[in-house]
């Protein structure tokens, strides 16, 4: 229901220039008429379902010194709160809260802000703090049908509150009595009193409780408001309490009011509510929306039956006088068409009868919740100065859609009225009476309304060359008279904008699109027309990977100054291979897939990916090999399994200076040493090795010589002979030493010659490689080297020296 209501009721505040100063409000034509009126300073919300109460509040924030007066009547059995008033509600959530109790008690609190708390109430006659605020007696019980006045007056130093019987004030026999005040310091006056003022009926136990706010005046400007009953029902179980004060922020409420009247079976009466001032379209352009209104019509009967005849109701405008009727020449009326749920639009012709010109809506359904499933109609109207009128109509039946009708030649200048006429009301079934209500009424405002703000749907946007972007402007308040905007682009070579805010990209660059209201307010959007990608390339155009393997692809977007270098990756067959947002490819199953990288403007590049059986291992034809330098041999790699898809391998040597291997596995020995040849698979990085040993080349012996070819020794003497092989680089340097007669001379394997006895012999050295030999002739003398003669002489010499030494010692002793 709530969605349909919002959709159907065009809650646009209308702009009117009136022929005189003041506010549009409704005054009762007869004393018994119900009071319905609205003022530009007021807005109300009826039946706030979430919390079950009705509120009335100022439409705009009040500032400085001001007064707010409420005329209230009702019935309040029992004790407890009856109402809460709020002064200075603002977006910051700071305000003054005044609580009224049935037994006439009053409390005042600062809510929100830095200094929240209770304020002291002073007696207006003694200027002393009141010991007991509950002593503010008004005389008699509260709300037993009489009207009461609540007035709050803000000055720079005080908040005064006045209470009194409305009847005495009307008769001039009494004035509102000052019931007390609170002192306002500069901070409280500045922080807590500027803002929305609100009145909320309240009851802890609403059984038998009802309250009507009959009228409100702000700074002396009065308007009447008929509020709905506060009787407790299933849909209104709770009421707004202190902790729910944030619900009073201005954006929670709409500019709506209501009017309701009861009727009985067979009843006859006439009621209407007429605006105090006429609507004027002077000074407005022909295409301006000069008449915008919306309302709901709710019809109920005691037993839910329909009304076949005897009840007429409707809404009329363009009345030249307050006393005019819907039949008056030029008056346009939208009237009920009972018992059906359709409406008639008629234009008066000056006779007593209403001229029915056009039927609005579906007139085939009965207007009754029980009998026809329809209990509410929704109507909205938009009229322009040129006389065109657009009416949107809907019922609350779930199968009904919006119906829109347009008319021309309609006059809007004049007074506005809602009316209900009963003439022997007939009600089907068991119903004995009922009520008809005009609810959620949106009336035209009483003055030309200038735009206060304008905003755009986007603060910044990107538009491609040749493409368009729709910007939407919102002009506030909703009832701004002229919402026409002027759209401009700071650089039309980059992007243009038409009269409806449609932006079209022309070339790369930036510009600012601005919407300007009729009174000069502006809102802007930064538009970027990006540098487009010209090409996309990938670092691989094809690849083979095994199942379960991954492959990273990298994309390059050109030119370098492309604004948006992001690419979107996609696989032609995700069951074979997937790719993530970063270009990482994962092989899923054997097959082929194309991986594509695409720029935001449609440029793309592809890589053909083949997913094969993965490699599980690799073996070599040999694992060990010995070579002579310069030799070569072929290693063969075998990939496992035999049906592996990617059989690519790479070869490497641990020592290229010993043995090197080419890309085909051919190994060449370079120099003596050991090298490990490794084969590595491209898929899975499996490897196998072969150890290669390279031998040095053999250099044969070509000759041998000795450092001496003859040698003479005494018996027991020794001499070492040295053998030299030719060439010096001969591989086998082994030699063998021999003596021709070992009884005369011996030779060791190191070439050491030892003389044994006198005589002659030859020493021969022979090479192991080639058996080359060289000989040295050795002569041994007969006297042994170092024999007995030499020994005796030596001993005699020693004894001689010893004796001489003793003689010298004895001579030195004797001399002493």
C-alpha cells in the first residue's frame, strides 16, 4: 500500500502567486463543518504507523524570537502524558522538549547538544524557581471536551509557556495565563531554539483517549488542522516516547493533511472546506506547473457495505468566489461516482447540474472494501498555465494499474474546495453509517517558490567517445515553481550536453557539465572522456600445459596513456582451462581453449592453450659415461608417460669446460674431469642425470737419458742418478732401475747408486712406456771410504790434544 501511495500521489508542492499576501488555508463555511486548513509554514503527518501517533510541525525552521500557539481539544481519562512539544529541532538533533501531563504538570528539557538536561521552571509572578512543577493547575479536569490554548514564546532570555481555555480567549474574557518560564542563556538560545517546532499528542494508555489539534499559529499566522482520533487500535500499539525524538527530523515528514466527516444511513447534510485566498497564475511562464495537488479518498461503512446513492463528494478548483459551487461556470470538479470506484471530471456550465464530461478510472468496480475489494482511491493533478491538466488515478485493488488522463482548456485561477453532500444516504447490507475522508492532502502553496538547491545524480562520470550519459537534476524544494534548467559544458569539443542533461563524448579530455536553475543556483558534474585503448597484446600467443598446471599470461594495453588499462579475461572453454581476473590460467582437463584479454572498449588478444596429459617423469639412455677428451656421444631422453602432451625438455651441464651438451642431448668431452648432464622437462620440471668422466690424452715416451753416463765411487759411497723422459709431457713417466753387477754396485728404484766393492759395473734405467733405456758406467775404488787408518790417526790426534790441554791446566795451577 505504501509503495502504491508513493507511486501514485505526486507529492510535489505547488507554486502559486496569490493575488494578495497571506497563506492558503481552509475556513469552515458553517459552524458545524469540520475544519481543514493548511499553511505554508505548516506540515503534518497523520497516523505515523511505526509509533502510532500524529504530529503537526512547522514546515520551515523558525529562528530568532517567535511564538507558537496550539488550539487543542479532546478527552484524556486518567493520568500520564498527554502531549509533547518540541522547539528548535534541527539536523544536529538538539532541541527543547516540553512535556504536558494530565494533572497539568510541565517539564522542560534540553535534548542533544553539549549541555543536555532539565531546565528549572520559574514562577512568572514571583520569578522564583517552582518547588513542584506539578502545581500548574488550570482549574478543572483536563480535556473533557473544551478547547485549550498552549502558547510558547521564545525571547533571547526566556521561554514562556501560557495555558488557558480557548473559549475565554475567544470571548475576550481572559488571555492565556503565563504558567511559568525557563531562563535561556546565550548558548541555549543559540543552540536549542532555532529549528522546527512540533506538537505530538501522546498517551501512555490511549483507551478512551483522543485529541484534535484544531489550529496552529506561528508568529500570529493561523491555520486549522483536523487530526485523526488517537483511539487505540491494532495498528497503533505504540506512541512516540522521549528516546524516539530523532523521528521528528524534518526529512521524516511530508506536507500532508486530512479531512473527514461521518454520515448515517438516511442522513442529509452539506459540508465543504474552502481556501481563504484564490490561486493565481500571474507572473508564471506558460509551461510552469501552476497547479499540483494530490489526495486520497477513503470510504468506509460500519459493516463494510457499499453506498448505492445519496452521497456526493469531490474536489473542485477554479471557483471565482468562495460561495461558488462545482456547477458554477468554469469550475472544474472531480467527483465520486458511487457506487462504483470511478470518478467524474466535470466543468461547470453555470446551471445547477454538474456537467459530466469525462469519466476517470475504472467505473466497473464497487467502491467498498468488502463488496468490491476497493476502499481507497488515489488522485493526483498537475496543471499548467496553458490550461492543460494531467490526472493520475488508481485504486487500492491489487490488480489495478495507474490510469492517466489529460485535458485542455482548464482554468486554475480561483478558490479551492473539498465537499461532501449527503441526501438521504442509501447503504446496502447491514451498515448503518460510515465515514468519508480526504487524506494525505497536498495543497498548492501560497506563493511563488524559488529553488533553494539543485543537485545532480553524479558528481563525476566517464563517457566514451560517441556514447552518452544521462545526468538527472533534482531541484529543491519539491514545490519549486520553475524547475527549468540550463545545461552547459565547459568544453564542448570534449563533451556536449543537451537541454535534458544528456552528455555525449566527443574527444578525449575532461569538461565540467553544469545545470543552472532559473534563479542562478548551480550543480556540476566532472566529465572524463577517456583515452581509448588501441591494441591489446599478450606475452604468449600459444602454450601447452599439463592438467593441473598453471600459466601466467600478461596483457599490455596500448597506447601507454590509455585511461583505462584494465582488461577482462575469459576462457572459451572453462571445462578445459580457466583464467582469473589477473590472467592466471589453470589447466582443468585435456583439450584446447582460447584465453582472451579484452579492454573496456572491446580491443582484445588471444592465447591458444592446449591442455595435455602431464609429464610424470623422465629417464636417460645412460646414467654414466667415460670419454676421452674430444669424444662425443648421444643421450636420449624418454618422457613418461608415453602419451604426455608436452615433451619439451632442456639440457644442461654442471661443468661446460669438462663436457658440454647441446639442445638435442649430444654430449662432447672437452677436458679431463667430471660433469653431470641434466635433462629437465618443461611440464612438471621432472629431471634425470648422467655423470660423464673425461680422461686426459696419452703422450708416448720417445726416449730417456741420465744426468751422468760415468760415475766413480769409493766402497760404501753413494750417488743419485736422475732420469729424464722425452717428451716431458709423456703420460707414463714410470721407469725401472737395474745394475749389471749388484755385488759391485746396487741401485734403488729412486736411482740411488751404492758402491759395494771395488770393481766396475753399469747402471741402466728403462722406461715403462716403450722400453727406452740409458746406462751409466760406475767404477768402485778398492779403499773403503773412511777406513781404520783414518780412525787410528784420529784417535791419536784426540789423545794428543787432550794431553796438551792437561799440561796447560797444570802449568796455570802452579803459577798461582
